[in-house]
C-alpha cells in the first residue's frame, strides 16, 4: 500500500513538473515555436515520459492555456457578485486582485492575449468568461450607474487597460524610467490606491 502511494505521489510530481516547464517554454516561445523536446529538456525528463503524460504538444498546450485562464479568473467571481459591496469597493477589490496576481505572474496576460489572437476559438469556446462578467452584480451596478449613457464595456475596457497594460509594457516602461523590478512593483502597489479613484472619477462624468 505504501509503495502504491509513493508511486502516485511521484506521478503527480512529474506531471506538475512537466506543466511548469511547458508554461515557461510556451510563454517564452509561443505555441508554434515550441517543441516537445524543449519542454522535456526544461523539465529534466526524457521525451517518452512527457508523451506518456501528455500525448501531444496540442494536448499539453490546452492544459496550460486552460489553467492560465483559470488563474487569471480565479477569485474574481466572488468579487463581482458580492451583493454587500458598492461599485467603488468592487473596483478596489479587482485592482488589488489583479495587481497581486500580475506581480507574481507578469507574463500571464501577454501569453493569453498572444495565443488567443493566434487562435480566437480558444476563447470563443469558453462562454464562462462572458457569462461571469455580463451576469454579475458588478455589471448590473455599472448599468445602473451609467444610466445607459454609455455601454458598460467601455468602462470595463478602460479598467482592464490601466490594470494590465503596465505589466504587458513593463520592459519598455522600466527601461524608460530606469527602474528595477522592486521599484516597478512598488509603483504597481501604489496603483491599488489610485485606480479606484481614477475609475470613480470616470463614472462621475456620466452622472453629471
């Protein structure tokens, strides 16, 4: 029995090692330029073992992309559908959520956007994202606040822009400002305070 449990533990560790290596290589090279040999080498295993766990590069990429999207969305639904918070608090919660996430995974949004652009069906097949947003308490509060003067998606696009763009453009921004990663991360921490203020000011222009 103990031997069986040990084998299961080793198998899970190997699978996680493969996924971690695949995520790193896919982010660095993209799907098209990545070879399974590259992933096996990064994981420190032979190609046969990689093929045992994941039958093809396509299957492994599908797993990595699904987990990347889940990582990008995990915890968000709870914020969007909290009926006990006002719109400003939800915006603050979203800002904190994504800044903390992207400080840990700064390459995540560019990876997702690049691969979805190369193959839009990856997102078209996933209606969960659309439903989670447009049917949320957050979206309803936005509609009530904007009073149909403007499509709520304009606000959402602006909010995602101020949240995600600095991380996507961080190599350029850091180089221009001659910032270290620690200095850049501190700047992102300050945005947790400023983004809700900027978004609230934007909403007030629609209520005038």
